[in-house]
C-alpha cells in the first residue's frame, strides 16, 4: 500500500513569469498509480502525465510530467505546490515542495 514521490524537479529553476515550466517527479505505488495531480499556488489541480506525450519524455517509466504556462503577472517569491498521488485502491499520498519564481 506504499506510495512514494521522489526526484521532484522544475525547469527552469527559478521559474520565470510569462514562460513555461516543466515539472517532473518519480512516482511508485505498490497497487499501481491511478492519478498524479499537482496543485499550484492558486490551488488549481493540474494533471501530470506518464504517457510519452504532454511533455513527458518516456511513457510508463514512472516519471510524471506537467508542462504549464506561468502567468505573466506571477509575483517573484517562494511558493509551495502539492503533489497528490492516488493509487488504484484509492490510497493517497501528498508531498508539498517549494518553487521559486524569479
């Protein structure tokens, strides 16, 4: 029933207002992964993918990817996003990580 979230990375770092950001994280779940969502600082739920599309490099490798536009008016600072993983049995794991907007 273990779910693990590791190797969280953002490119570029720091994130630039008005640009794009690519977020990746390695996810494992004993019961299989149902979904990976990243809640941005405005609490919007954004879906991350491991399907070889949507900015994801390799399908099925356990690395989930989100590519998103950064608002032009995003103020500089340190913010937190929360990664929420749900496995196929409905178990949930959360991890909050800081992001830096320049």
